C-alpha cells in the first residue's frame, strides 16, 4: 500500500461518524448494508450519512453496489487488511510480538 493511500484511509477514519459507519459495515460482513439500514442503526440523517459514505468510498474503504433500486455498501476488507498490514509492517523490529490472531488480521474476510 502506498503512503498516500494510507494517509487518505486514515484521514477518512479520523472522524467519529465515519468510523462508526465503517465499523458497522465491517460487522455486517459481505452482505453489506443499505444507506437506510445504516442511517437507522446509527441514528444519522440521510444527508450526513451520504457525505460520510462518499468520503469512505473515495478512500477505498467501502464499496458500493446497486441492487435494483437499492445501494449496498460493504467494507472493503482487502483495503482494510492492507492498511493494517502497512501499520504493522516492521513491528517490533521484525520480532514476533503479536499473537497469531492479531497478526493475521481478518483472515476470513
């Protein structure tokens, strides 16, 4: 992952509502969520949610798919795992300091 993409991703997550949206999408898994379901779950107005989803989409942290009249948003697990790997690269001077579960990230994603 390139440094500029890391900065863009971290900047997108450095806002409380966007972090909540991203975490809700991670919890939702591959099925994703519609904006209306997200808005209801997080108690965010539609226009506010739309702005935050656009920022996360621009940062590559979420994907968007049209399903008939609905949009489905999903966490971009590959991007999330790449960001985590970038942040943990060369951790502890190359020594194994994380347990295997934490080091593996989201292996099922």
